[in-house]
């Protein structure tokens, strides 16, 4: 995300980049070898005015659905965006967000509904959402993640803690947020934003085909349902229900124990590939 001044938050979002653990360098030319892995998901948001990129690291058993499912859906995306704006914002009232053109993650009614909810709740006065054109070039978020990948390919990684170290050492501007913090608590919660925003906000026709153009034309779009008033949103239950992590299936646990564990270095075996629960 980008922060341009004390009053305006200018942000960039790039969602989902998968990294594997139990990855080791080969003896030949330091080439990275990945054969059997446990997947970690990194989602990246950058505050440019602070020269700060927040990299969310989620293990397979910490997603909304089983085996890490649901992280790249609207509930996962909006939950992490909500945590970022709440935790790393500077009290700004105007916000400009840049993100890619992916309809399933960013360009949908749920993200728009969430941003509208923030303005109705007084958390922001106005929010501008800008989509990059399809097949866009690299942006600063990509550069931050490239620093992570560059070190990652030179490092033996057997656990989430190893991936945390890669992010920490990759660049001064990169920081990490893990779903489970050092105190054993959730750094953020998964919320059911899809059901919550669907109660108040309607579909936006043609949103997947719409693009921004460099001209002075504007089109007004009504997001709130005709039967809903702002008071309906700002009173009563003003936050969605929490969704617990989906955990990991026994089949996936057996795979990690039987197939991945032999390749994990001894200090990390019980963390990355413990014995499957019956």
C-alpha cells in the first residue's frame, strides 16, 4: 500500500503468491529443488509513503477452508485488507487503493461493499479504488516480492519460521505478519464479509468489464440496496461473523508425514510434518 501524506493513504495491493517449504538448494550451482512441499501463501500490501510492504504469511491449516482454501476469495482478501487498514493506517480520511484486475479477488461487489462500509462507518471519508489494466507491467509490490523470491531461492526453508526469516532479511522495506503471532494468538480474524456485505449492497453490473479511462467522464453507481438505509448499516451488528480456520484434512496430514517428512531437516520435522491425527 502507498502512503503519500498524513491525510491521504495511497495503496497498492497484490494478492497471492505461493511459496513452498521443505525446499532445499541442490549441491550443483545452488539450484533450488522442490519436490514434495507444504505450501505457504504470501499476500502483499504496500504503503509507499512509509516505504513499507506488509507480507501476510498463512500456513495450509490456517485458511478459511480446509488445506488453505478460501484465502484468495473475497472473505480472505477483505479480511486482510481490513487488518492492514486498521493496523497500519495513520488516521487518514482519504484513501487511494491500487490493485490488479482480478475479478475473483479484488474486482467484485464484496470489496466495493467493504469500502462503502468503511465510509459509512466514518473510518474513511472517501476511498478511490483503481484497477490496473489487464497484462499490466510490474509495480512496486512486485519489486518487494521479487526481493523475497531472490533470497528464498538461495535459502533452505523447512518451516514457516524459516520463511519469516527470508521475508525479514529480504529487504528493509519488507515486513511479515503471520496468522498466529508469537503470543499464540490470531494476528487477524477471517470474517464473513461476503454474507455481511450482501445484506446491504447490490451487484454492480458490468464490473468485470469496466475499466478506468484517462478522461473527465464519470459514471455514478448505486451500491446500497434500495431497501437499506445508512442507519441499517451503522447500527446493530456492524462487523461480520468470524470464520474459524478450516484446518487440514487427515489425508493431507498423512501426505505430509509420509511423503514430505523424510525431506525435512530434523529440527523442523515435528513442526512441518507431524504425525497425522486420527
